[in-house]
C-alpha cells in the first residue's frame, strides 16, 4: 500500500465549527487541523512515472501548510466498504493508463492539539473516544490511530458459501430462526407459505432464495397493507386502501397515460420541438424534432436510510427517484426535482425553542410547571433531527447537482409533541425525493420480451451495501439489529448514474429504432427484485449467470451478489442482434454493462453459479411473485379526548415570534441555495422570486422544449400535525395546499392536475390503522372525486415508529398519519 498525503481537508469555517464541538467535550483542546491522505493499492510495485502521475492526479484543493502536531486520528471509509470517491478516483486512474491500480481510497488525518502541561510538557488528550466520535460518521467511517492500519481497506475477503435452511427436517422453526438471523421481516403467513412451497418441492431453500423472496415481497415493495382486506370496529370494508386511491383514476382517467403500472406515472403533455442528437451510430448531429412528448411524475420516500445515515440516505433517495424516471417505459429523461423533510424537534444548542420539550401539551398552560422541561431523547443508532437537517439536504442536493438536475421545490417541517403521555414526532424522518421529466409518446409502454432476449445490468458494480434495505425499511426503527442497520446504509455515485442515463438517452433518441425492449431501475432488493420484475412483466422466466454480475468487492456471498442494493444500476432487455450496437453506446459513455441472463419460455427463475456448479436460485415465478397470503387488517378506532384550546397567558407578540421561528414557516433559503436551479436550461420558475430573490414561490415551472411556450408545473402540500387531532382533515388539507400552490401556474382546468400521494403511518399501533383508512377514504373516495382530480402514482411507508430503551425504560416516538401530496400539471 502506498500512502500519498494530500491537501487541506478543513476550511476555516469547518475548522471553527469542529473546534467548538471538540472543546465542548474537552476544554483543553486548543486546535484541530485536517489533511487528506490517499491510500493506493496496486497489483505490483509502482514505477516512479506512475507515482508522479498519481501525485499530479491527487493534487487538488488548498495546500496543507499547518504543522503535523497533536493527537492523530485517521478517518477512513468503514472496513469492508468502498466509498463513491474511491470508485471515481480509481476509474480516472484507469483512464490515465494505470490499469494496474486496483483501488485508490481517501481518508483524513486529523491533528488535535491540547494545552501544554504545567511545565510545558506534552499533555495527553483525556477524552479520545468522544473526540473520535465527533470526527467521523460511524455508519460510513472508521477511526484509526495510525495511517498504516488502513491497509485493512484492501484486504481480500474469502467468499462465504451458499447456505441452506433445513425446512424439510426443522420445519417452520428453522425458517423462523432464519427470519431473525437474516432480518427478512417475513410474517407468520409468509413463513407458512414458504414452508409449504419448499416441502412440496421436496428441497430446502437457499439463503439467496429466502433473501430474494423477502425483498420482493416486503411491505416496501408489495404494499401489503394498502392491498389488504379491512375490518374496522367490527365492520368489513368494501375496498382496500389501494382500491380507494385507484377510484380517483377510474373517475378521472383523462389526461393520464400510465398509472400504477410502471416506475413513474405518465401524464399527457404536448407536441413540442425536442432538441437532441440523432443517429447514435453515425454522426450524432443535434436536430430539432416535432413529437408528442408526455410528462413523467414520481415522488419517492427514503426514510429509513436517511434516519441511519442522513447524507447517503438522502443522496440515494434522490438518485433512486431519478432512476425511476429514466426507467419508465422504454427509457425517458429526468428533468427537475423536489426534496422534502419532516423531522422531530431540532434542539439546536443555545437556541432551544420554547416548544421543544417533553411537556404534555394536553395539560392546561396554567398547570404546567414553569422552567425548562425534560428532553425526551432518541436512540443512539439513528441520527438526531439536527444532524439529519445538516447532512440530509446536502446529500440530496449533491446528487442532483452532480447528476445535472435542478431541484426546484420542496418543504421542511419539524414536529414533536407529548400528547397525553404519548410522544408524536418524526425520529424516523420523512425524506421526500421527487421530480418530473419527459418521455416520447412512442416509448411509454414496455415491449414484450421474446424468448432469448438478453437481460442486461447497466451501471455500477455490485458492492456489499444496502443489504436487506427493503425489508429493513419495512420494520419499526429499532426492531432490527444494529449490524443489519449498518447493512442498510447505501452509497451514491451520481457520476455513474449520469453515464447510465446518457446511454438511455442515446437509446430513446433512436425513436422507433430504440433497442430497449423494457427497462427497470435497481432499487430495493437489488438485482433479486429487478430482474424477476422485468421478466415477470413479460410473463417469462429467466436463466442468469451469477458470475456475470460486475462486482467491486471480494468475498461476496451469493446472497450478497444477488440482493445487494448498490446504486446507479438498471436492468433492461434487448434483442441479441442489438448487442453490438448497445455495447458501442456503453463504451462511448464509459458505462459498465453486463449480459447477465436471457428470457426463457418456462416460467422458472434460475440463477446458476458456475464457480461452484450449483443453483443459488431455482424457483417458479408463481412462488416468488405469485399470491402469498393476502393480509387482513382487523382494527379499531381509538378516540382521543383532547381538551379545548387554552390561550390563557399567551402574549400575542411572543406567539407571533414563535410561529415565525418555526422551521415550517421560517426562511428556507439554506435548503435552496445549496442546489443548482438552472442546469438543463428549462427552468422558468424556481423557488426565488423577484429582484431580491425571496424564497416564496408556490410552485416550480419548466419548459418542455427550447422553443415555444408549453411547459409543466409541480408543487407540494402537507399538514401532518393536524392528524394528531383529525387524520382525515390533515389529508384534505394536504390536497388543498398542493392544488392551491400549483394554481399559481397557468393551468387550463383543475382536472389537468394530477397528484402523487405519499402515505406514512405507524401501522400496528392503537388507532393508527383506522386513522390511515379514514384519511385514504377522505381523499380517495370523497375530496378528489368531488374536485375531479386523480392520483395516478404514490408510495407508502407504514413503519413510522421508533422504539428504544434507556435508563428510564422503554421509549417510543410515533409519527402521526402523514400524507405528503405533490401536484403536477401541463
């Protein structure tokens, strides 16, 4: 391993902020400096010329001119992980002719200075563990005391073998144990279903098959609660939640091209002049083309990863939504984004607000104890609300910026209250990532896959990250083990996603000659979810070669290869005769791709591992994606007695200032100016208004082309705290705000407005299921039909509860039923 020192890692501003945090831990600390270190792993010893080129490549930023004195802490990526920076730096080295460079990784060496001893001698740092905790993100980084110990980053790991779960002998108990050990989040009915399926097949399931089934059939992916049968207060309900949402589209289908059946919804656009390069194989001359172009709309949530590690969680949330748009139909183009956050009280040091405490708000003001009240706290395994709002928005903005998409809208709300002894709030945050794009009318439908169609992975290599993310996000925060929460952390590489998007752009630019038959993004569950999805849509089976999947880490077990959630990946199908053309496009854009399998007539999913001459997966498609037991929810309403509003002793001026200080109301420029709002050259209305650039715009507007005056608009609406009092009313208010906000744009008719609904709730908690049902009914069966507005797309996240233990016993924070509505219109 070669170590090359680099530039200054801390700006003056960051140095001051970090020093104040360190001094709060140990007042003896007098200074801190940081310098980048580069760790190079090569196939053989490097020649002087190679070292010189590496030094030139790794010279960037401000020169480090401080003395290297003080206690040393070396912060590197967590052992067993590969940082996005390393992927990009290594790729650059390869493109500079240094193919023998296996990997370049980056760390930071911090030097922490302390006051001298009484006689001027060196004084030891007293709180090394606390200092180390402040210098790194434990979810993504490790701390060493010597740079030489970083050699462990490049240690080759031995691959774990394929494992089996013995259901033939151990029956249900063996699968229940695997459910816990692997964090599968399977229900009792699903365990019975799998035991029966494999007993009939007279074989034991592999850990790969179980992991795949868990991801593909998680609440996150299959929306079991929204598709469930319901009984409320003993009365069987006629419709499921999803059926009530679909009711809006059934009553108002006009203007919607694709609803509920693809990665994004598609609404009617207009015939406009699109400007893009023609002839991917010859010339690539930019030309204008008059064509019918529709509008993509999609809004995702990335709550669980953002709670665990805010920057990569929000970053990959934005990246995943961008992939959803690009993987619609037979390929599309993302255009503009929106980002939203709901968190618990921020509790800013030296700026704690009057409402940020654990007092019971149902007690009359005159009976509450004066002075400060206790803080309720949070579990150690998740980020604080303040840390989420420092790192999360930067993560989302960083991905959008580097990918090249403007972020033009969003919202920010804080809420946490003790209501009658139960704490309502967002320790598990809401992280919204959404946006809109454009798609040619001729590419809105996916094609059938003839037998023999090649099944391709496009984008980055697989890494041991995001394992079990869809199952983990379907669990109450705290129900999972800490190690599995580490496994759920993801890492974004927007440059790789841009390369893949350029390949997709080149394909759809061929018009009728587009080689893509069908495409899906790789998200929750990794390839184990995406490949079955693309083949099942075409009513086919498939045969895959596990060893054809590009990997960047050694020692990955079969379940990790097949189910990891490495980002920036798509799966797509092309005809065999188009492979050479597709390969040319990928090589031109320097985008990785691999032919992993092919479509088969037999409805069997097979994954062969030629390295060990076995089949990690050999399942009928109807077992994997058929009809596992349908959920039935038998729930009750819980009537909460809330006292009338008590305004005794409230000063109007003080109350007004408190409202203005509430993050929901206050200036949110800090969430806006971190992002590029004009990239793409189609932005007409961003968040800032007027000559003084005040952030008060109600909606975002973009043009559909560089000529003409046709465009599209989007806006948001939410009123989640109202759900503590009346969940249905909070849903109606969210819809009303989204519609009145987008009304600032020039829209011909209210029926042209289409909504995306993101539903959050803590299902399983007393009264919350019934409150969710009431809210969906109020919106889907009453308000939207009355307005003539439809909801062709949405998402649910129904495990919005955080539990933990501390010295005071068991604690929990439960989010109220939360509906975030995004509106879109041509």
